[in-house]
């Protein structure tokens, strides 16, 4: 039995992994645990056993679990219906997940949907809520880089609209499963190559497909290094995304929430367009959002 006795447990359960934090009532993190069993690897009856395997030592009596992410999808532990924009970042109606353990009460935060253009999010709404909890009366645009990057217009503590870009997934697919796999290094970087590619893509986004193949040709003919090609591929894709998302971020207050290295690429690319952005660490904001959800649940 663990000495850790949380007042509640915060959980971020995505497609590929799960992170959990033992929490005090005041929102202090007491301990952290992780699992590599995400929604994509679990049947509905597998979520509770995996949660207990990961954090079971923390359960020393009745405890509330607040979860966000793909755990609330149709394929998750319980489906938490989407709330339609415009709506609060923490929508009403948390879903109660079925738990057999007598001391577990598990609540899942709903996602957010947009009818036109059609779009959905799960998990990002909790980060948005955490950011707003720490930045009262903030209006502007929040960028959440990742496999599927979100650009979210926030005003009066509500999500007004949002747009998703598959930039991260495109980078992984192109660099690993196309002819460019022969040209793109698995690691390494070139800041100048990235910056130039962002500028090129923003100036002529319609030439993206042609510029992508040029990475292969320049490697064959001009000895373009794999590290430079990697940076240019990232710059081309992020530049094309910024060009498409320009109606969102132009002239707005901007916050970028997520993992440090990837978020910094977006901050740097925006700065080159004279659009300064505030960079925010993703885990801390997720915990802040889950804490806001817990406080709402407890009234």
C-alpha cells in the first residue's frame, strides 16, 4: 500500500498512452504515473483494469477520478457526448464511467464539436480550460500543436470556433512512408532551412506538393543533408498551415500550448510573421484544466 493519499486523481488518457496524477484538494500534484496503454489498445472493459494497474496503490478509500481525452470517445471507456460551439471550454454534463471497484468514481470531460466546417476535439478543451483558469478574461487564439494541431478562437471564456490541421500526422507519414523517407533524417535540424521553408510555403502555399518533391531532388543533385531536409519538410508543412490559419491568428493575441520543441517551432514561425505568441507548457495546463473540472464537479 502506498503512502500517497490523494484527494482525487487527474487522468489524461489519449489514443496511445495515459498519464495520471495524484492530486491534493488544492490542486497540488503529489505523484505521477504513466501507462503505454492508450485508447487504441484497449477494449471498453480494459480501461478500469489498466487504471487500477497504474494507480491502484493510490486508492486508500473512496476517490474521484477526473479524466479527459480519447477515454471519452465512442471507442473509449464511456462516450462523453460532444458539446457544440460556442460553448464553455469545460462543457456541461461530465460522463460517469462504469467502474466495478467500490471506491472509484470516474468522470470524463466531454469533447467539443463544430457543425460547419465539421470539426471535433477531445482533450484540447481541457487544456484550453486550464489556460483560461490561469489567464482570466483572456481573448484571442490558442494554438495546440500536435499530431492534429488545433487553432481555437476563444472569447468571453467560450470556445467560439476552431480548426484542425493534420500537420503532425502528415510530417510522420511523408517522412516515413513516401519516397522522401530516403531523404529525411530521423533526427538533426537546421534552423535556417526551417525558417526559409516557412517563408516559402506562406508565400506560395499552392506549390507545397512541388516543393516537397524538390527535397528528394536536391538530395540527389545538390547533396541536401538529411537534417536540412527534415527541417525544410517541417517548415513547409507548418508554413502551409499558418497560411491557411491566417484568418484565425492575424491581429490576434496568440498562445501556443504543447510540448516544448514543437511549440517553439510554431512560436518562431509566427514571430517571423510579426505575430508574437506566448508559449505555454502542455502538462501543467492539462493539470490546471482537470483541476478546474474537479472544482466544478465538487461545487
